[in-house]
C-alpha cells in the first residue's frame, strides 16, 4: 500500500504534464489547469499522508527498489525510493509550493498563448523534483537532477520569441553543465570505488573509502571521500547557484515572472542543499570538503546580498536575495548544521515564495513594469500585497518570532560553534550579511510600497489589488512565513533527522547550540544579547533613512563611489570573465578543431577519403566480373591451384 | 536395412510422393486449374513441416547402414527450408502469373530441389552427399532456365550448369581421393581414419582441398563466386530467392557434414584456407556491392559477404562457432527471403523492379513496404535490434574467443563498408522522390506472409534467445 502512495506522488504530476503537454489542444485551457492542479493536489495530499506516517507516526524508513532496470556486472541500476524524515519534509515543501504556483499561474498566465504548455512544464518540473528527492540511488538522483535542469531550461526560455530569454536559458543550461560535469564525475568516482550506486551501500563503504587515496596528477594524492564530496558539491554549486556558478540565477528571471522565478528560487535551487544533506554520511568524513563548502557559502551569502543593494528590477532584488540566502544554507551545511540548513530551506521556501508572488502581484498591477524607480506608494492601492510583502520581508531579515529568525539564528549560532578553520571567516560574513539583507529587503519594500508615486498616469488609473487567484496564495504563504519557525526546536536540535542525517560527534555544532537552548522564549531573549538582531534592525533603519528620508543620499553615494558601483553593477565582472575569456577561448579552440580537425582530417581525409578509395576500388574490382564463362572457370581453376600450392609448399611433395 | 530405417525418412518419402503425384496430375489437368498445383505444393511443404515436427526426437539416429542421419541440426535446417520455400512459393504466384510462367514445373522442380536439400542435410556418407547435392543442383539448373524465352535467364542457366558441373567434378575427385586413402565412404569412418593418422598424407590433403573448393563454389565464396552475380541477376527473382535462401541452408548442412563431421580433425589444415576464402569474400562482396546499380546483383555480392561471415564461424572451429554460423545462415535465409520477397512484390509484367533506382520514393508510394525493406536492410547491415546484429555478434564472438582479433577487426571494418550500400537503399526509399507512380497491388495472403517474414527479422532480434539455444543444441 505504501509503495503505491510513494509511486503515485511523483507519477501524478507526470501524468498531468503529459496530459497538458501532449493533449493540451484537446483538453483546452481550463482542462489543462484542472488536470495539472488536481494531479499536484493529489500529490500534496498524499505527501501529507506520508508526512504523518513518517514524521508523526514514526513509521520505519522505507528504502526499496520499485523497478530494476538492469543488473550489469553485479551493479544494480534501479528506480527506488528512500522515504525518511528528510524526504517527507522535502516532498511536503515541493508539492505545497508547486500547488501554490499552479493556482497562481491561472491568474498570471491568463492571456498567454502558451497556457497549456506552461502547465505542462511546471507539472514536469514537479515530477522531476519529486524523483530527485525521493531517490534512493545515485542514478535516479542524477535523472531527477537533469530533469529539473531540463524543466528549468524550458521554463526560462518559455517566451522563446525573446532574445534575452533564449540567452538566459542557454546561460542557465551551460552553467549548470559545468556543475553537472562535476556531479557526474563525483558519481563516477563513487561508482568506481564503491562499486554501487545505492545510497545505503555507498554509505556503508564510506568509512573504508576515506582511507583510500586517488592519484589525479602525478604526485598529488587525494582522499577519495574528499574528492567525491567536492565533485558532488560542484554539482550543487551549479544547481543551487553558489559562487562562482551563480550567474545563471539572476538571468533566469527572464522566464514568466514570478512563477518560474519561484520554481527556481524556492524549489529547484534547494536540490543542491538537499543533496549535500542527504550525503551527510560522506561529507562528515571530509573536513577539507566542509571547509570548502563553508568558504563558498559565505562568499555567496555576503557578496550576492551586496548586489541586491543596487538592483532596480524588483525581480532581481528577490533573485539576489535568494542567492544570498542559499549561501546561508550552504554555510550551515559546511558547519555540519544540516538540520538548520534544511530548516532554513523550508522557511525560506515559504517566505521567498511569498516575496516572489508578491513581486509578481505588483508586476501584474503595474502592467508588467518591473523597475522599482517607477513604483512607490503602492501601499494604498494594494493592501493585501503590501501586508503580505511586509511579512515576507520581516521573515527574510530574521525579525524576531518570524520564521526566518529561527532558522537564520540557528545557522549563525551553529557556525559560531564550529571548529573548522573557515568557520570564523564564515561567521563574520554571515553577520555582515544580516545587515545587508535587512538593507536591501527594506530598500525594496520602501521603494515599492512607500515613498511618493512615480508611475505614469495611465498605470495609476488602473492600479488595483490583483484578483483572488493571485492574492490567495499570498495569504496562504504568509501564514507559514510567520509561524513555521515555531516548530524549529525538534528539527534543528532534536532527533528529527537522526534517521536521515549523520553528523560526526566532533562536528555536532547543533548539539552544542541546543545545550544552551531553554525554550523559544529563551532563544528570543538570547538573540537580543548577540549582535544579529541589532544588525537587522540597523539595516531596516538605514534603509528607512536612505530611501525614505533622504533619497538624494543614495544618488550621492553612487556618484562618489562610482568605481565600486560600476564594479558591482557589472556583477563583479564574472559574466565578463565567462563570456569574454572562457567562451571566446572555447569557441576559438572549437573553431580550430572544426576547421582543421573535422573538416580537413576527419571529413576530408578519413571519411570522404576512405569512401572515395572504396568507390574507386569497387569500380576497379567490378571489371573482374567479365561475364565470360571461360573467365569464370579460369578463376576457379586458378583459385584451386593456388590453394593446392599452399599444401604443396607446406608438405613438400 | 530394416523397417525402422524408413521411419527416419518419412518426410523425404512424403515430399517425393507428393512431387510425383503433382507430376502425374499435371498430365491430366486442364491448364486453367493450375492453382491446384500451387495449393498442393504448399500442402506438401506443410505436410513436411508436420512430419518433421512429429518425427523429431532429441538425439541422433543413423539409418540405411549409416548413410543417412537424423539429428536436431538436420531437423532445424529442414524446418527452416520448408518455411522459407513456402514463403517463396507464396511470393511466386503473382509473379509467375504475370509472366505466363505459372506452370506446375516450377513447383515440381522446387519440391525436388527441396528433396535434394533434405537428403543433402541428412547425408552421412559421401555417396548420399553426392546424391542429394546433384538432385538439388539439377533441379536448380532447370529452375534458372525456367524462363526460357529470356536471354539473361538462359545465359545464367548455361553458366550455372557448366560451372556447377565443374564443381561437381572437383567434389567427386576430392571424395574419390579421400575414399581411396581411407577406404570408406562413411563420414564417421573417414573421421575415424583421420583420427588415427599421425600426419596427413598428400592425397588426403589434396582430397580435402578439392572438397573445400566444391563447398566454396556452392556457398559462393571468393574466388569461386563468379557465378553468383550472374545467376542472381539472370534468373527470375523467385528462383534467385530460392537459390539464395533455401539452397544456402542446404549447403550449410552439406559443409557441416562433410567438413566438420567428416574432416573436423583436419581443422588445422583447412582453417587457413577458410581464412583466405572468408577474408576475400568479405572484401570482394562488400566492396564490389557498392558499385552495383541492380539490386539483385547488389544482393548477390551481399550474399558473398555474408558467406564470408558464415565461414568465420567455421574458422572458430568449435561448437560455439558452428552454432554461430548456423544461426547466421538461418537468419540470413529468413531476411534474404524477405528482401527478395519485396523485390518480387514490386515487380510486375515487363518490369522487374531490380534497379536500385526503382526503389526511389517507395516510402511515398507505400510506406509499409518501405518500412519492411528498411527492417531487412538494417538487419543485413547488422544494426541492432535486428537479428542480423546478433548473427554478426555471435560469429565475431566465436572468432574473438579463438584469439583471432585481426580477423574480427577486418570483418567489422568491411561490414562498415557494407553498411553503405544497405543504407543507400534506405536513403533512396525515404529521401528521393518517386519516379514510378504505379500503384502496388498485392494480395492479402502475400501481404500477410511478407509482413510476418520481415517482422520476423525484428522479432528474432528482440528475442534471439530461443533460436540461439536451438542452434547450440543442434551443434552439440
């Protein structure tokens, strides 16, 4: 029975995707949204059953193969499910957010000619993501990993008539390829050294692998586990948009906003975080890898947040905020605070989804205007959007008692306790990040909802609150954005993940943090004794001062520090590096290989040359067939004599 | 000789009786009612299928003082011969009617040829071998000459007869040398005699070479292949189909009996000869096929290259290789019958459909037959999942198992060359515009048989296990 439920959870959205995608013409627009929404609703309901079963009833972990594809050389290639607390939580988040997106899409895409296609894509995405998180082996993980990549590619380029959309989806695809290459190599190393693709089997051999080394270049020995962990993490860097593979995410906002943005920001990007948490038994064995993760995470958390400060496009602010928050999660992973990372993933999914949808609501009301300089004063026109956005911003900056507060404070607290060499740097970066987060969030909030109206007359005239299909998800998401933090104690400190996540005793920072924990009240009070909360308040205050009281100040600063501004405006020139150095060099090498290698050597000499040679030979040899009987008989006799002579020579008669 | 000996040859007796009955009826029957011969001929083949099926037992029985043998290999080969011959009979009806050749002789000769094949496959003495071979060959010569008003056909028959007679002479000479040295005609006796020898004397080696030359001629291996393109081209398509499929199966049985059962012990001596024949066949077959514009000639050269592959199985000189060769021959016969079936089907009065250009745009004229031809061509080229892939794979595996890597590499490279001309047919069918816009008229019976014939090439490729294990049991 449980197998059927587990199987139905991913298959329902797949069914919806196929129905809407292949038969969209026959079932019509409303048919497409009903069929996909009902199928995702079905998965959501089943997911809640699974959550109850696994989390509340503490049912035993399910780890079985559903279908064996093939067994080759003793290695099983199969589709199987691993259902434990981590999976249950993830499928709950994925199906819930996805359901909200589906409903919201009805309103947002109402007039789009590709309506059915869009529903098909988001349902396909849901299926892929579910396959990814439910997998019990690396093969299926990779399948899900690539399938979400495909869905994201399709969604970003949904408006394929737009040049920028095509550029953005190509970029997302290529950057993810870099990450996936690492990921695939990581799986290959696992395959080569552990001789299995099954999580449980690999984890059982992990201890043994950590004693082996691998020789990549002459003279440099790598620990196998470190190698595996870093390679897999490179995959996560691509998918979860970590520095320096983050460049695709801001551009992915080209998709139909904010739905696909949400898909990326709140759901798909968490795949990398989820994967590292799932692989905790491996990561715990390599401090090198953990330090690496800490560094990457803290760079992303701080520097991507800074970029959010100078954006004017409302979607991009939210996008950079996502990058920065992903950095927080990554740091938590590096500090072995997996529980905190997953918890932040969950709260972030709620409030970031809320922020994206709110931004979308604003964009709809503004007639697809995304520049915040042309907004302002929307509070009075769009009360629901305004209040829900405020809730989202407060949750994002970690305002006490909002969900983000608990998750973010746990992360920062955990990093403080970590003994890893990179932990101190990470801690400082995260603290600075708190201030930056508050600053850009409230910069956006004030510029959009307060200050004077800057839109044109025509827009203002029609400016009203958006329809219920848009606002309902906002309200529904606002609730967990406020309250979901209160369940943090069992998830972060408790035994919640004890069956899914393995933490080495020496790294158990959450345990240390938990030992000082004296109830939620104490946690909140404790926050006021540290710098975190004050930094957040300071950020809000500074934002208010700069953007509401003295708007001129921001402009002055921009002029005074023009060089720094330009540096940030160009996103630290990372895009330039990729496009003008790597891509140009790559194309140059490609061109040489094409012209010389392919056209001259392979096509010209080997392929066409051998074909010509064969054709010539064929034309020569066909003349042996003269058609004269005596020639034929002669050939036979000659052949016979030749064969006999072989023996005459051999036997020496 | 006792009565149980006759139990072994019940299918042969049945085919002989029926062929004679048809011959007699022919004298009394009005020419409008020739359909009866056709139906009787098919009945004969189905009767033979049933009799062989019922008569089959696991193991091996000798009869008539060891001159006749019945074993699994014989039964399997006969079984496939009946099926393939029946399919060709079905294809032939419309073809012969259109040319006013729908006469009882065709079927009578066909049945006598089948009888010869059956005897050849079951022969266990050099005398029976010769008896079966000549019965088969003489019937085939007449069948080639059957369309006697056609110049090409008469010329082909002449060439076939003269060269075939020459090959027969060589075979007889070889057999007489072997008989002279070993003092026995019995194949088991020959094998026993050879096993007792320390080294092989010159006469026996000479006899072996002569026998191999005759085998190579019958198989169509280079350099004894010269007759193949001319006869394939000159005969009516139905006769070509018969020669290239049923007869090939019989010649395979002939080689197994004479070369492997009789002279298997001399494998170190004959292996080098076969390697030369095989490489030459692969080379000439594949390369010269490229230059052909006539599809029957192309298929003739393709047959030569397939013979090269079959010889590879013999070269491996172990049960694995022999069964691979048998699998290859059986599947070749099936796909070959389908290929010629399509050639026969597309032709009509005054138009032979034997130029590759005649297949241009077949997809637009009739996409189903184009698809069937595609399956057949893919199978012959050895593209998975068609059966031709497994046939090649098994043979190559056997050769590699013997450590003859270079031979496998040569075979693979040359079959890549071969892929060109098979794919050209597909290209012409699917990517060129149709020149001929005449409708293709096919009876439903022919349609069903041809479709199942071609689909069998796919089906056996998807589920090759049964046939492979059958071939393995047949050899061991």
